[in-house]
C-alpha cells in the first residue's frame, strides 16, 4: 500500500472524484432542488473552499517553504500561523469544500460517498506520509502543533 503514498496530486484526485461524482449523478435520482439553490450553494462552498486553499498556499509562500505535496521532506519551515491555526491541512479542506459544492450542484446524495473516499484516501496516502516527514523534520514542535490543531477542522 505504500506504493500509493504521495503519488496522486491532491487537485488531480479531486478532479477525478468530481468526474465520478458527475457520472454517479447520472445514475441516481437527484434531490429536488431548484437550479438557483443548487448553484448558490455550489458557488458559496467552492468560494469558501478555494479561499481556504489559497490562504494556505499563501502562508507557505510567505514562509518560503514548499507547497509541493510530493516532497514534504523539502519543507524549510513549520507553518502554524494564518489559517494553519485552525486546520493542519487547509489546502485539502478547501478541496473537500469544493467537492461538497460540486455535490450540492449535482444535487446527488450518492455523490457524497466520494467525499468520504476523498477524506479516507487523503488521510492514508497523503496526510499520514506528510506527517511522518514533518515529525522527523520538526520533532517536538510538530508534535505540539498536532496536539493543538486538528487534521481537518
């Protein structure tokens, strides 16, 4: 199973799951929601999600550390300020909220299953390997950070 660790770019995973969500929505009866309600919910969730993701990326840029999800070992700083005070993974929370917005637009309860798949995959194959590396790089500082800030929200 380690062969899948740090292999799929999180945005690519989100796009792939979004496609599967759309295909699933074609097979399962959607919830009765007006187009306006679906669009409003989708845009609001996507805007919030992307704002959180961008905030996380900007915090990394300000700290002059890598945003490359394949190379956590090149991190030069442990970022704990800005949005990282509330979640250890704002970029992934942002992707999750964007996928939730897509599910709202599709009005498909079955699409929500892919959100669970996203979280499970990210926890096992992206976040856990990143945390192992950060623990080895930043030791007790990272351990203390993990103790006070949740992985997702």
